[in-house]
């Protein structure tokens, strides 16, 4: 399984864990992953604690989806994970941040991916 497939595997598992822990209802939409019971949208973002070379990872946020989440007073659920063997992962920390309370984002071209600009958010800027 390549890195992208592994990230998707962990991302799906983490979404399920966070939905249970935080009492979200999972919902597949282009701009959010879940909703609270009151209808508030939540985007779940997960990242590895660090790359194999020891460098910290980060979250990618897409401008178009971020702006839509802000218009709907949505939240981000940021999750840091560590892969464990082939099938599992541990979650050393997670936090909730209102979309309007993110640190200043510096948008840059995202290429053709999702057709919008993107920004990277460092792990240490949310914890």
C-alpha cells in the first residue's frame, strides 16, 4: 500500500474514532466530514506526528471549502496520529477549533487539486 493509500486508510479510521469520541454524525460532503447533532458542520483533519525523516507534518486546508465552512460557522477537528504496525494507529492529541479562529492562513496555488488555493497549518500552531 503506498503512502497516499495509507493516509486515506488512517484518515477514514480517525474520522470514525472522532465521530464516536466527539459525537459527530459522519456525513460525506466536499467541504466537511461530519455534523454535530445541532447541524453544525465539522471538517476532520488528520496528520501524522512526523514524516519518516523526522520532519513534522501539517494539515492542508483548501480555500473554497474553508470559506464555506466559515460561512456556516463550522469547526475543524485537528487530529495527530502515529501509525502502529500495519493496521492501527494511536492518537496522541486532538483538538477542536472554530473555523473563524484559525491562525492567519497564507494561501498559495494548489495546482489542479480540488481547483482551489490551499494553505498549510503546522501542528504546533493549533496545540
